[in-house]
């Protein structure tokens, strides 16, 4: 734009201002096309996404990030199924979303619920078709009289559920550690095992979304189990992405994978975490709706990739290149190892105010937060 403005002012082609701005514009354009080439090489050709053909399954969707994504797709008339250990009150249910009570850390419950999602009958009310028409998307009424149809085979899986024990390592019980790995890590294996087989030979492919965390790179005091489970997801996602890039029957390049590595989200799970002023400036709390829109946007475009929010989470791996002493200084300045102190104290205060005998800080908190 600047070179064009300069030419409009009859600036000579040989003028330094025109030469420098043109070179800068050319550099930005080159970066743009290289980014497109990089995306195409890394994640292949985007798949076609039509909400009338998509069945979206979200774990941990009774609150937080999962609920926000479910509400977005529900309002757009997509078929959405939420799996969560929490029972959702009828009055609090999102419109157009089916809720299934399920502990995703229990493989048998996962198998039963998954079969139910595939076989269950849901109602496509007139409001659904009106929303689809409003978004200018074609729609199909499977039964013109009853307006009912089966959810069918899931095509989008968002592994989002998480459990958190904000306690020192020596205070963790074996049961709490096992629960963390069952819900945060092993559930991804169980659900993906049910999700992938029908899609391997599906030309339209599907989407697999893994919600990890920036803490998978950092680790933090009072979060030894949580951060270990999130770090395991990075390796799981990377390996699975490589396998799916193979042609059928080993894989299917049309199945796109998205890795999400957010910082602290504005959800109940980490409500009470204390952050220094510098930490809040460099790594502000991520609004759930903003991250949800990024995830939905990438799915709608049929793309795979990595979503990092806020900006620092995209280059956090650079810390490993620094001398160990500087890494320790950076951790001290950020306050990452003392942030959970406020969370634990708040949980204890809530427990005392409610008159409970048990310390709620010793109980797992499960919600949709990376």
C-alpha cells in the first residue's frame, strides 16, 4: 500500500523511500506465500466441511471451553454430543446439544456412551433448520413428519476433558495420580480408538483435536501430575499425526489434527491462580470464547495445525535453548512456581465457608481447561 501511495505522489522509482518500501512489501508478500506453502506441506490440502454431514463429539463439554464450542456449533445447527462426568440440568443445557453423562477416564463407560452416541436418535427441530438456512447452509430433513434422524458416526472429536489436583508431589495419593492419567491422557487413547476406524476409508476425512497446555513445556510447582499428562499429549498427538498422514489403510490424510496449547484460561478450573503484573502482561488470561472461535474457525476451514494462545505460548520452546540459570530467573520472574498457592488457599477457603469436612483442595477439579 505504501509504494502505491508514493507512486500516487509521483515519487520516482529510484527514490530511496520507494525502493525501501517496495522491498519491504515484497518481503511481507514472500513471507505470506511461504506460510501458505509451509501449511500445505505440513498439513496437506484442507478438507471440505459441511455442518450437515458433521457429527461433533466434545469431552468435558459441561463447562468452560468445551461448553463454549458446543454452544457455537449447537446454535449453527450441527449435530453435537457432549461427554462429561457432570450431570447438566435441563435448564442449563445448550440448545441443539445432546449431553451424555460419562467418566471419560473409564474405558467401559466410554465404549457404552460412544455406542449410544452413534445409535441415539436426536430431534432436528424447526429452529435447527432455520439456523442452517440463516447461515446459508443446505439442510436435509430425514423425516418430514417427525423431524428426527440419527446422530451417526462422529466426524469431529475434541478431546478436552481434564482433571486437576493442585497439590505438592508428596501430598498426591496414588489414586489421584492414576485418575489424572486416566482422564487427561488415557481417555485420548480410548476415544480416538473408537473415533478413527470408521474414518480411515472416509474420503471426506474428519478432525481430531487435542487440548494440551503450555504447562506441558514448563511444568509447575503443585502440578506434577497435571503437567506430566499434558506433556504426554504432545508426543501422542505428534505420533498420531504422522500415522494419519500415511495413505489408507494405515492412515488417511483427509483426517486433520489440531493441537491446542493455551496458556491460562478464564475458567473455573484455574480460578484463583495468582499471577504477577509482569506475568499478566506477557501472558494474559485467555478468554474462553476467543480460543473457542479459533478452534471452530480452523475446523470450519478444514485445516490441521497448532493453535497457541496467547502469543508467548508459540515460542515457549525457546526457553529450553537458554542457559539453565536464565531459565530459573525467567521462572522466578514469571511466578509460575508460586501461582498455584493462591488456587489452593482459595479452594480451602471455599471448603471452610461451605462447612465441609473435607479439604476441597485435596479433591480433583474436573473441567474443560488445558
